């Protein structure tokens, strides 16, 4: 555990220097442990690939005291604990207008059907969120689907688009410019301010894409419009 | 108390102290850039510390007052006129139904603030009224205000208005704390950072201040695994030109970070305009904490206020009372 201070009101804890499921698990455990302690003055904990950052109120605590608390925690011990996470199912309508780049995987020697088969029904790990609210950095993409970003990024990608950029897969919660290869789209709002939870997943959770046809997609769109839709989220436990 | 927007200025958004506790979900904190000006404007009115204000960039707004209201202004000085008459910046002013309130061009800074009694009444999203325009979340419909918008305020009781915010002295020196990848830069490059002037470019916005100056290169690469960003993080992409991250930044970033701007110097920094230059001075994190606490204590103590002596600048609500007392 490497503990650093780069600002007046935060402490950063590094648990490694590469992307790995084990480090992600330790970070999530560490975050949970720190939150359970309900330490006075700790206001926010943010997870990334290899580190987490703890923000605090400088009038209630200080970096040195937090460092002392952190030193009492053994991350290797945390990793051995059992682990609760949510499995979030995202229905995706692949291809057509929703996934205009599906055909490009011809270069990878894959038919659209093969791309869909390789991309869906896989449990992707949410390493962290960032870039935009609810944007997940996912791990676990089949390497046959690795594909460089588009040479000419699109100026506008619709919200809910699911795609691949390099070695990563993910989805755009908001309409935005972007250079990812688009495979399909989900009708489920990835951020909904009137829903609890507003964002469906957090670091340590898993996302699984389920392929649905256009009829089902349109039906779901209607349900979302009527605010009468459900997202399948199941709580799982891992060793 | 409501206002109708007649002219929205250049980039005017509703902001409060910021949207915290959701960065791990990817929500930018947003919120006012100049926390000092924000606190002072609210304190003038006796508002809560987290009341929402209007932040205007470089150019003020023109508002039609639809109901009588108490307002205050702070931040960059900008001429304030009501029905063509001039009023002082940094004070409380009563505005009345039917009047036009005009805030002009920023004169010695780049962000000017309008506070209203009780704060602006927009829905709280994830615990904050701040606007994040890039994701369209919070504030007034998630966007900058437009002509024709009607801004409501929460209102409340008002008592003391005989204070004025003192003028701030400013220089170009920004204190910084060595950052996550400071050691990745060779000593001569580190020296370059502290011995050069960097100019603020026109591409700067609420996400970040882009600088132009001697390039800061490292042979060890400018990319890192995405990590949480911080307010004031100075990241250096491959072209060597530093970018100082501000409130609307993305919550994760993959560029090396050479330093972090001390929070005490954020109010000074965010008032700089494109074309102005900055120099940097190294301090350690303990020193930065000390000066930040001192800054917050100064805001809290009322040290930045002075009593109003020139009553010609005071508007009716107080001047009437005073003339009554004086028997004129």
C-alpha cells in the first residue's frame, strides 16, 4: 500500500500499477471498509484502476491521521474476504441503425452474428466510472473483438450506444462525440435522476449484455417513456 | 422573487458549492469556480453557505425584475446599472418590480457573481443545484441560461446590508504542490515549470485552463492508467502544454500530472482571463493546507468586508431608513 498526498483535502492510496481483477477487489473492499468505519470528516472516496482517493474536511481530520488509520489495514487480507456485487443486465439491440459498425469486424474475420455472440452473455467487470457520469470502464472483452477507434470520430453518438474502443467495451450514458466502434444500443437510461439508483452500477459490479431484437427494443423504449420499466439487477457473492 | 432573462451574457450558469460524493460514479463536481467570491456574495445577504448563485463569464446579464428582490454581486468587477443608474459592485441592492438590472462586462477578472436572497430556486440533483453543461445535469435545465428564461429565488428574511466587499489585490503567482508524476519529469524540466511564464489560452473554460509556454516533456511517457482527477490538477499531454483542471473536469484522466494548484490560490487563478500570464511557485502539501485554512478563516471572519460610508451608492431600502433617521 502506497499512501500519498497531492492536495490539501485528499489522500491517495495505490495498491498496484496494472489493471487486475485482484487489485479492483482490494480497492472495493478497502472503500467498503473505510465507509463502514464512518470516520469523522471523510466526505468522499473515488475508485480508479489501481488507486482510490479519499477526500476529507480539513477542519475535521487531516492527512496524517488518515494515513495512520490506513496503515492498520492489510489489503491482502481484504482480498481473501467474500465479496458481494451486483450483476446488472443491459438489453442491447445489436446492428442496424443502432450498431452501424458491426460490419467492420469483417476485418477481424468475424460475422455480425459472431460479434454479437462474443460480446453478449459475458460478465464484464466494472473497474471504475469516469469520462462522463455513469460511463463504465469495463474489463473482460474477448480479444478477438479488440478494434482500434475510428479514424474519424463521430460528432454525436446517441445516448445508450454500446461499443468497442481498442481493448475496451462500454456504453455512452449521454449523447456525446466519440470514436468508438458502435455495436448496438440499449433503451435503458444509464442515468435517470428519478430512479433509485440513479446510476445502475459501481466499481466492482458486473455488467452483462443481453441481445434483444428490434421489436423488443421498441417495446422497452415505450416502457421507458412511460416510466414503467425494470432493470434486472441481481446480488451475487464471490469468493 | 423572480427574474426574466433579457440578455443571458456569454456563459451564465446557476452554481452552488458543488456536487460532491458522486465522483466515483463519474459526476463532475461542477459548482462555482471562485469559492471566495461565492461565499462573500451569500454572506452579504445572510444566505446559507450553499445557496445557488448565477456565475457569469466575462460578460454579465440583463434581467427584468418581476418581483421585488434583494441581490448582491461579487467576483470580477462589472458595472451594475438599474434603470440606467449606476450602483456599487460588492454590495447588497434592492431591486423592484418592473426594473431592468444590467450587469456589464467584467473589468478586472473573468467571473462575476449574482446572489439573491435565499439563493436561486432550481431542483437539487444528487444533492446540488450546480449546472454541469456537458452532461446537461443540474442548475437551470442543465444548461446556460437563455433569453426568456424565468429564474425563481427562494427568498427569506433580510436584515443587515451595510457592508461592501473589499477590492482584492492580485498578482500572477500561483502556488502548486508537486503532483502524482512530478518525479517523471527531469530536473531541468521541473525548473522550466518554475522559471517560466505560461499564458492562458482562449480554449480555457470551466473544464480547464489551457496554458501556452515552454513545453514540459518527459521521456517516460505522458499517459498513465486513468486515475481520479482533482481540482487544480496540472496535467501535461504529449504536446507538453499544461492544462489546469477545474470544476467541470472529467472525473478520471489518463495524462501525467506534474502538480496540483493550492486551493488557497484557486480564487485568484479562476479570475485570470485568456492572454494573461501565470508563474508557479512550489510549496508542500502541509504549507498548502495551512494557507488554505487561513484563507477560509479570513472569509469566515468578515475580514473581506468593509463598512459602507458612501451612502450615495446605497439603494432605497437603506438610504430611505437613513434619511428618516437623519430627519431629512
